[in-house]
C-alpha cells in the first residue's frame, strides 16, 4: 500500500502500545502508553501520576533545553521528549495521547528506534479530517557565534544538519535529507545519543545523566568510544539530526520547509520554533498534498476512521 508523502488526512494510531524504562537524566523508572486520539488533538502528554495533567507538545510549553528538551505547563515538568517526538513527527502521527507516570520519558536504547517499533505495532489510522500543514513563506535565520539555524520556503520537509567536533571519532559530519517515515526509519532512527566521558562526573554533580550507561548512550573517551561499536560511521551527525526533528515537532503542525542547522542544539532549535510561531507573516496553513509517493513500513496500515 502507498501513501503520498504528505497525506491529505490527519492520522492517529490504530491501537494502544506501551513500553517501560528509566530516564536518562533522572534514572527514574517510567512507563509510557501511546493511545489513539481524536482529530485536531495533536501530540498531548498526560501525566497519569498527576491526575492525567495534560502538557501539549507545543513551543509555548518549552521549559528548558540544555542537554534535553523539557516541557512545562503550570509548574508540571516533563523531560527528554525529543526522541519520542522525532519518531511521532517523522512517522506522520498527528494525534496521540502519550500517557506517562513520571517526570521523564524513558531513554530506552538512546535512539528513536524503539519508538518507531512501537508505532509499527500500533498501526496507523487515517481520520476524516484534513491535515493542516505549516508552510513557510519567508526565511527566518538565527545565529549565535558560529552556531546557526535557518528555515526556508519549500514544498516538502527537509533538513540539512552539520556537526563539527574536534574529537577524532566525530569531526565534521553532515546529514541532508527529505524527512518522512521511510527516510527517518532507515537513516536516523537507530542513531543513539552521545556524551563525553570527561564530562560525565560534572553532569552527575548537577543531577544530569544519572540514568546514562553504555546500554543507552555512546560514551566517548579522549581518543575513541567506550562502546563496542558504532551503528553508523556518522552516528553523531545522524543523532543530532534526529534531535532537530524532535524539537521541530513542537511547531505542532506538519512542516513544509527546509531547515538548515549548523552546529546548533536544543536551544537554537527551540528558539527557531518560538520565533517562527510568533511571526505569522512567515508562514501560512495549508491542506496541500504533495505528489511524491512512499511506501508504508511493515506494521503500519492506512485505515479510514
């Protein structure tokens, strides 16, 4: 079965799915359950440990963005949302409830792959409501020293992400791609988060990375990696691209634009989201359907609802 790259109908999942793990920064155990949601709901987190308090995955709820992207609403915090949001956004899920019983989304293996597998198990349901895209009309650029991010008009969602580290295992890496469920699953989903061994104790001293291990992150020494092997030679650039897509999900609408990020991070990503949403002269909403075709991965189906 084939669907257009930008489907005309909104989507949710066909059936609930759940998983369990610990938080990367807090080490707190948590369970998340993805549940189908009605049209025009968006991606909504529900803290089931706090009477189902709802936190919408939207730029207005961004709390802090140092080593992860956290959301906050009325003092209720939710941390490390980007890997799950990247999978939901790239796989074209418009409407879903994410029930969670703790302060942080579980890190699982440090990538988005477990979340993609959850979505394959859940299936895809097309809904009887037109999908509304945010189509960029004029460029917006933000820079901070040698760090830079920009968004530009385009008829599809694509990214160009560059990272440049002095570390011999990383160096300069660039990822450029149109973003859809097939390209995300094939090129980015398995790329893991990473950190530097020399920084770990400093981070733990400020209550970060308490749940980090070689099972859920790449740990770099001064000259190599502590893990047995990388999943890709450019896994670091791929993971930064994954993070970028997860942060762009906070726009709250499927994006029709080209995004370029050079040595950027969560702070610049979310600044772009905030400034783009604040200036309505930069974009319009449209229900346009793109003509290019892609196949749905195994386990996903298009079911009218």
